C-alpha cells in the first residue's frame, strides 16, 4: 500500500513539474531597447556591449559616435539624480535627441554606489 502511495506521489509531482515547465515556456521573454525604451520579444532584440537594442536602434548604435553628456552617482536613499537623468533622456528622445543610459557599480564604505552615464549621439556637425 505504501509503495502505491509513493508511486502515485511521484507521478503527481512529475506531472506538476511538467505543467510548470510548459507554462514557463509559453511566457515570452521581453527586453527593452535602451534608446527608445520600447518593449520587444527577446528573440528580436540585439545585445551588444551588455545593452539591448531593437533592430532599428542597433544599426544607429553601431554606426554612430556616442559621448557621455552627463553622469550622476546615486545610492540607496539618494536616487533623485538618477530619476532626473532618466527623465532628461526620455524628454530628449521625444525631441529627437537620441541617447541611452549605462550604469556601473562600486562599493564605498560598505555601500553600493551606482554611476549612471547618459550617452548621447554625436551630431554630424560636432
């Protein structure tokens, strides 16, 4: 009787695991283009230099010169500068100035400090 119970339990657990795997496979992974901030299926996004791009902006990224227009450092409890920089990127994109944000991290006195660099596309006249 115990062997039947164990066999049924194993079959039930295997069934539940297979159902969970099917659900996971059905959920499409998404990524965000660092330039336009639109969401795309991960299968259509191109990764380069640890950044995600849609097809349109990947070509622009590869064929353009980028410079750091502004940087800020933030830490837990001091995120305001990063929010301001993100809003500036969004506002500039709406006005036709393309750019993206790249973050890097360091530890200082036991605290994680995030440096956020705002890269802009160099215009042909610069």
